[in-house]
C-alpha cells in the first residue's frame, strides 16, 4: 500500500450548510476550472472542491490508480471530520466517484457522474500528449507561444485553452505545468482502466451525458448496471464531453435539482 501523508489541495465554501457536495475534476483539470459552478452551488450548500493527485496544487506521485485517488479523497474528508457527502466527478473524476461508491458507500449520499462510463477506454489522448511534450519549458517565452505549440498538435481550440490554464511560473520563475505530465503518461493505462471490484453502490446516482459525446454509449448500460444499478441517465443535447463548460447553467440546475430531490439533500 502506498502511504501518502500529504492532503489533497482543497477549498471549502459555505461550510456547515447541509451535506457537502464534493466536486472532482477530470484529467488535466483542477478545482479552479469549476469556480463559477461552485459559487452558484455554494449559495445553497457546503461545497468542497479539490485537486486530485498529480493535478492542480496537489502533491505529485508516481502512481495514480483509482483506488489511490479514492483513498486520497477519503483521507481529506476524514481530516475535515466529514462522514457523508454527495460526490460529483467529471470524466476521470467520474471514475473516482464510482470507485468511492464501490468501496466507501457508507460515506456516499449520492453520486453525480459527468460523461464517463465505468469501462476500459481505448487510448484517445495521443495528440494531447504529443502537444504537451512539445512545449519545451526551457525555451518557452510566453503563454501565447505555448498555446501556439499546442494548437499545432491539437485541432480543438477549446482543449488548447483548457490545457494552457495549467501553465504557470514556478518559484524559480520558470514555466511549468501544474499537472505531473510524466506521471499521467506513465499511468495512462491505469487512468483508462475500468472500474471494478468492491460492492455495487445501491444509492442514488445521476449520470449526465453530453448528447454529442461518445464517452457514454448504449452498450455501456450493462457496465453501469453492475456498478451503479440505480443510476438515472440524463442527456444534455448539443453538448460534447465538456458538457459542464458548454452549458454551465443547465449543468448547475440539473445537479442542484437532483440533490435537492433526495431525502436530506439539503
């Protein structure tokens, strides 16, 4: 077992207002990406946003299995003396919350899974990895230059803009990525792996799918049934994988409506 004594980086909002909602970002993301959503949700409940290991301002580690990432979240909640929470995860974060449901069901009030299935995915980030590796931090002169390099490898400008948010200057004044690129590349097969083991989570689950996204397909129904048999699927039309960014108002409303419909959802 890997022993990590450092807690995940986190922020809290409206502390003590009902059962908390824990917001967990996806691959290459960070809690900062969810700031506008969190400010709205925090009007009605306690919110905890965090950076997973090897992301944002959290610690770097060589390994990052889903069990390890779930254990990191639980360690943080125990530190905060929180015994129950709602969990929202997008993409990789969605797999983390499913892992929490399987192994820490006693701490889970509900799960919201945003555009990810509990399956093994084929590699689909080769262009992103190539672009990120092409950014030479030793010679990089500006964020604009970094964005141009990414754009020469990645066709989707929105993804380039998303990635460049993680470029910063470290204490030495040098450019660096907030995420641990080497660890993400080395652990990519683990990150792409299916969620399995543990006990199916029988509590309430909302699955949000981008209507134009291929991450959740009809043939994934059985996989969901084995992990979260009580899941309710809602499709956000005219959205891709980044559904929370493409239709933020609708996303915020759907999450709030789901939690508020639950017993003790407040």
